């Protein structure tokens, strides 16, 4: 069990800056995020897209913003629990007992939900009946490529994941790459590579096709694919891999007894607390009159939520407002040594 | 104001007057039309404001950019006449536009 002052859910820019604000006032935070990397939407959806509305940063990218924030919170030596999703929270005396999908348990008086639009999950096949083959014949990620050795594999998608895996798996399996249009959106070199491999007879490409049906009892034996004109083709296959990117789902948050309004959590703007004491919501996931879904708003929200966390984490201490420019104790926390 | 008709997957139709300059997505979200999620808020980064057009309207609209086409790969059941409604800006020319929503956005 990990005891901490604040559990932050979400490692996007707003969660990261909340860690900074907590660190400044001497509170320790642990961060959980369902993605395999830090940065949230910034890193997953638009790492290279320029952002122009971060105060005092005329231009940055999702990636550079994330890196800067990580630099800013470095003094606080925060633990990140990536690839992990908070499943359950239970009130235990003055603490929240928080359990993740990996059965890790945290005990903290405060939870800050900086969950954006929810946790990222793979987009799945919409086909009826596809679900029952999931993790048996249908996969949305690959853990061990050797499981696919000498098998027949149909890969769906046109992005980097689909192309990279088509190239990689074509070395050890019989691969058919299926995509809804003739152009691939992955990097050009990968697109060229799969076309080259097709010419060499090392993999098959089927475009513009989408999945139409799945056949098989316990495991998939074959699928059919269909193009816009209605033409159907059958492919004998052992495994189906879908790489359609990620989608955001609110997930278990809906079961925590929080008030919800159109997939957002209403908060009061004094301290960004939800309807539950010790649970705060900041960033895109919170709503209040006048809410703007901007990163800069999330920074402000985190600053206020952090101060409110202090009350529950240090009930016997008085919170003192201090500036980083002048406060010795704040500068100590930042690891700054005056010469 | 241009009138836009949003038809839910179940056939329920919403005729909405949308101010010029807004996106078709914003027209739906601001008027509580269900069926368009717009998780990313309109930055062409999530494919959850996906709509279907008819051929006439599809050809009449300014063509989609590569980023939208790329994003449509990730949409739920994309078709030939699919668009992302955040990338369609409402103008007078769009008066009478009809968009249909897929059964879900993701």
C-alpha cells in the first residue's frame, strides 16, 4: 500500500502542474495514468501540433510542453504509475482507499482527478460478435510477437502501428494488411515499405476494404471484408489485429458517486472540489459556469485545488501563502540553494 | 441564420439555426443535439464528431484536408461520404445542410 497526500489521476499538463503546485506547498503526490507515457492528450493526440496559448510561451508543442512541465516538477521526485487505471475508490476514515486495475492500493486524504476526457482505450471493431474473440483471436495491442509465428494474420488500420506491425510480423507470419482507403496515414517510409513487401510477395494489402464479418466458433477461422461498392472477399485467418488509434472513455469514474453532467464533473470554483470531500476535479473533466477547456484554465484550477488539499492532508497545520520569489521554505522544496 | 438538420442514428431529426462561422460540430454541441461527442473540442484530433452527408452536400462542401481524412480512419464506421463536423464551417451556402450521425462515436 502506498500512502501519500494526494493521488493525481491523469498525467496530462494539468495533472503535472497540479503536482507542481502541491510540491510547492509541501504535499506529496503520486500520479496514475492509463497511457503508457506522460503527457495525456498533448502527447497522445497532438505531440507535434503547435500550441500558441500557453502564457509566456509564444509557441510550443504538446511534447515540449510536457517536457517543460516534467522539468518543472523534477524537484518533487514524483512517482508515476503508467499503464494503470484507477478502478475503485472507497472512503476509509479520513482517507480514500484507491485501487487500480493492477491491484495497487493507495491511501490518501485527497484525490485530484485531472482526467481530461477520460482514459485512452483502443478503438475496437464495431462488428457484432467481435467482442467474444477479444484477447483470443482479436487483439488491439501485441505483447509477444512470437505468439503469431507461422500464423495467418489480418491487420486492420493505416497508421503507424498498423504499418509497423505489418512489416514486423511479415517476417514470421502470413500477413494481410486491410485498410479503408488506398492511402496510409503512417509515415511515408513505412507506407512505401509495405508496398515493397507486397511486391516481393511477403505480405498482402487489401484496400479500400473494411471488416464485414467474422467466422469461427472458439477462435476465428476466417473473415470477410467489404469495399464501398459492396464487393466482398473472404480471408482465411487465425488472428485479427485492429489498430484504429485510441478513444477516450470516462471509464470507472462514473461509478464513484460523483455528480456528472455531460461527461464532466461539476465543481465549485472556490477549490474545485466535487460533491465528495477530498475529491477534486480539474482540467477538461471539470465543469462550472464559464468553464473554458484550455490548458491555462487547468493550471489555475490545479493551483486552487492544491491549496484545498492542504487542509485535509495537514489538518493540524495552518496553510501559509508564500511566493516562490521570496519564501525560503518554498525554495528549499524546489532544491534551490542560495549562494 | 443557416439552418442545419442533424439526424440521429435512430432517425430523430433536429433542425437548428447555427450562426455563421461556427462549425457544424459546435452547432450541435451548443444546442444539446445528441450523437456528436467532440471529445477533443474541435481540434481535429479525436474523430468523435463524425457525420455522414449525402452525395450532393458532400460535393458542395470545401474538400477535406489530409488531417481530416487521416482522422476519419479512426472514426466509427467511416464511409465514403463521411466528414468530421468540426471541420465544416457554417456559411450561408450551408443553409439546408443535412448531416446524419453514426450509431455511436467510438
